[in-house]
């Protein structure tokens, strides 16, 4: 721990006076010591994070963990090709990650495992004094949401929810417009996760992608675990891609907060029809009763008087969309249709294309570092979310998306589940900040570092 404290002290001193920023590879290493990172989970998403970490000159991967030997071998090959030394390897059991957390040469961890492991691994990481970055969603139950907050407060160790959509180029441009009052006083938002994932939820690895009817032990990749949530829960099981960017625009947990939620779900037809289509009506999975409604719609009220409609829609045929809408007293932006209307600027009662507006208000982060994001994944936004995590961990400071954000955004899942089970009954949001949202200042998203 002594080396960890010295590392933090050195990098914090540097960070106090200099804004750390990527160089031609990824990061300017202001300290002789590199951030030592452990990777917990090196499946498809974890490997994406690993590759982006390996592009940096200020990070070294000292340990990896996964229960799948094939994924370990793939990760080790990537690390070897990068020129880094072979890391310590863990994965002999489901809880072997705790041995990784005991290592002195791990400063921070990136957790990219199935959802049910996110909270327990993040909590254990914070208890071990490791700066934790966790994939979305961060929690599945209300108890887990509180576990994240309580552990952060009791240990003083930071965690970041790795919500990459917060760094999407058009989202940050819209945030820039919000901060410059282009839309006026904010009134209403829409967002969600609308993505045909049937081919992800069912795949036996023997048929072309998107044509399998198997999941669980017979499934491939995310089909091994993700599909089970649709079988067992009727809730918005994946809210953060939509709500994360909107929460930042609306200063949630920093001058504003979620107050209540109501949710409704449609009937469930999409997954059954898909199984019958690709596996036949006599396939064993065609007899399953899917609990998750095909479309879950939640409405959130905030302390500031805004409303937010959040949609979950992953089991029916459709194009991808997060359905963003930002509306205020002077105009609105809608991602679907890529259209915008600004009173006094647009032709009265007619939409403008949002392209020129979003280019005009391109965020400083993208202006400065957009070229470095090429190839980082998900249109470049993976570069920025990882950079924010690394730079925050190097200085041991609170990240842009912290434990309170992780809890509030993830709480939509259990709250929507309770509301649906009770015929749309309103559910009160806990105040995870314990009243501090009133005085917490918004993070400065308009700086051009991270």
C-alpha cells in the first residue's frame, strides 16, 4: 500500500497544476510510475477495454481474470503483441478475482463481467483500496445500489460507472448546447435503449450470428447469461445508456435529483416468436414463458420539475436508437430524424437538420482528441470513457461519473420492476447523496481534458 500511496501523492501533485491529456498514443505520462491496472472479465467487452488500455503509454496491465480459459488466452495474446510483460492470471474459481485484488501491483481495476457480478466485484475492489471502473449497469437491486454508495463512503475509494454513451459526439455536442442555454430552461427529455438483441440473446455458436435458439449453458458469449434476465425479470434491465447522458444534462445528483418513477410493460411476444422462427415450434425454448415485456416505458419526475421518458426495447425487430430528445423553453433536439428546432433561428414550425448545429457546438473534448479516438470502439466514445477513468485513477480523484450516479441510474431497474408489478404505482427514488445533491456542484463537463 505504501507504493500505492506514493503513486497517488505524486500524480495528485502533478494533476493539481497540469491538465493531463493524451499524446499521440493515448496519455502523457506525467509520473515515472504507470497506472497498474487489473482486468476482471476479458470477454468481448473486456477485451475491447483491454485493447484500448494497451494503446496507452501511461498504463500497464499487471493482472487479468476470467473463468473462461479461452478468453484468458485471447487476452494474453493481445498483451504479448502490445509488447507488455505477461500479467498474473486468475480465474481458477468464481471468486479468484479477490486474489487479484490482493495484489500490491494493482492500482485500479476494470470490471467487465456479467451483470450479477458487477456490484460485488466493485464493492470488493473498493474495500481492497483499488480504484474501480465498472461496466453498465452497475447494480441490479436497490440493496446493491446502496452497497456501492455505502462502500465508497466508508472506504473513501472511488468508483466510476463506465457509461460510454455519455461521451458520444452528438451527445456531448447537445450537452454543450445545454450549457450554453441554446434550448432555454430544460423541461422534458426522452431516452432509452432500443436495440434488436435477439441475435445476441440466442446463439449456440453453431449457426451464423443471429440464427441460434439457445441460451444459458448452451449459448455463446452474452447468450450464456444476459438472456436469463429477460426470462426472470419484468423491468427496464438496461437503463444507463439512455439515462446517463440525460442525467448529466439535467444535473442529477448535482443540484437536481430523481424524485419518482412510474413504469409499464407491454406483453411479451418477441423472444417466443424468434425462437419459433429460428428453432421451430417444437424447440424446448419455445415453451418458455418470458417475463420481460417487449417494451418497458418509464416516466421519471425530477426535483427541478422536468420529466424523463425512458424506453427499453430489445426483443422486437427494429433499427438501433437511444431515442434522445432534449426539450426546453427555446427549442429541442431529437436524435431520431437528426432534427432540431430553435425558436428565432429555425423557420417557424419547421425542423432543421441537426448536423450543422451539432458541428457548431462540437464539444471541446472531441475537437481536441477526436483523432485519437479512431478505432477505439463504438464510434470513438470508448476512448473518452476509458481516458476519463485512467486520468481520474492516476490522480485518485472523483471521476465524472461516480458512485452516486451509478446508484441513481441503476436504481431504475428495481424501481421499474416494482412499479410494473403494482400496476404502474409510483415509486420514490432514494436520495443516494443523503441531501448533498442540493449543494454538490455540477462536474465541469465543458473542460477540454476529460
